[in-house]
C-alpha cells in the first residue's frame, strides 16, 4: 500500500519552515476516499502539534509525490482525479507538487553545499525506488520489485538508467515509512 505523511509549514517572507509533522498513515494507493481518511488523520495530528500562536488550519497544499505519479512534468491524468477529490473534501487548495526524491536532491544541495552526488534508495515492503542524483541534479527514479537480495535489486535499478559515467560513491537509504 501507499503512505501519507503531512507537514504544516510557515511561509514568512522568502523561506519556509516546518512547524509540525503529522502521523504516517496507510492507504491503498488508488481510492480517493481512503486517501481522504488517511490525509485527514495525518493533518489532524500535525495541527494538534502546532505551537502556541498558530491556530489556523492549513488551506493550501503542495504534494510530495513519487515519480510514478508524474509524466512529462505533469500529473498522470488518473492521479489528478484522486488528488482533486481529496483536496475538495479536505478544503485544501492545491498549489503544486514536487517529486519527493527531487526534493531530497534540493535539500542535499542546501544542507551540504556544492553539488552532491548520491544514489538514493527508498525501501518499501514490496519494492525499492532507486534514484540517481549527480552533481546536484536529479536524474530520475526507477522502481524495482523487492527480492531477497537488496544488492541485486539496487543493481537492477541502476542498470535501468543506462548511465555511462562513474556512479556516485555514496548510497543513501531511506525507509519508506519516514
């Protein structure tokens, strides 16, 4: 299944700052009603953690999505309906989306400075997402079914890139539950 996690941001001036994280909630990955229930629970948890002085519920949303939901820099049409339905029910105005692993590449550049190169692996129960970040640039992600050999799963994902240069010397593993 898929997971939902929320964060409430404060956006003063140019920068943004997370002020509360919501709970991690499961949903089936296809059903709008399940997404609404999961997102509502996560957002409610985040709202309950808001510091004093922050009483306004979120009104806008930016989605962090897996690359499999995106095609040619746009949401896949079958996914638009799911997200629009959830936004209507939760009274949220969608203002954009970002591919999650692309956001991690941006964060690494900001945190580490320079142009980091890394192989990023996001581990789920049934699959692994292998992403390639070279000199600060996100080159994409490949989804691979999990086997009993994580090294071979990684290798398969990297071979799907058909990348001819030297691969990054660093691997960053993320638990799909974070």
